[in-house]
């Protein structure tokens, strides 16, 4: 009778009584595991990006779409995911630090500290991906 461990592809030592590691010995196992871990890590936002998302949502979502697929509450307010198509988002750093006062009438003025500016830029850049 075959051992279930053999059917699952686990290697055994010469004594045939212990598993030689916890991973099946199929040729695709290690690359598949590495790819899975890489994809999971790539989808986890870093802390700055997450802080930027929170700041953008709190300050901009009243007018703009702030995510990857949402619709702007105000039809004339462009989705922030499209900002990078108009100019590099890094160019917003100075305006965010000094205070955004341009735009449509009635738009509130925003001013952010250096860390917040970096976090917002990081979040906006994440929308490019």
C-alpha cells in the first residue's frame, strides 16, 4: 500500500520514516510559492501610502473620486487617479505644502505638512499602477 506522503509528492529520507522537509518536491513548488508571496507583498500598501489614502479620502472625496474605480461626486471634479495623466504627481508637492487654493469656486483651501505631502504623493503614485 502506498504512503499518502508519497502520493502528495513529499520526499522521505533513506530510512523512509521521516519527511525530508515540509515542502513537496515538485519542480514548480518553490517558484510558485515565491511568486505567491511576492504577489501578496505587492498588494499590501505601505504605511505612507495608507496614510495618504486616508488624508485624500478625508479631504478630497467630497468632490473627487479618490479610488481606482469610483465616480466623482461632482461631475466636473476629475478623478484623482487621472492626475498623473496631466502632470507628474511630484509637482503637486509644493502646492500641497503651501496650500491648494486654485480650482473651482467654493473649493476649500488645504495645507499639509511635509510628511502628509509625501504620503499623499505616495498614494497618488499608487493609483498609477
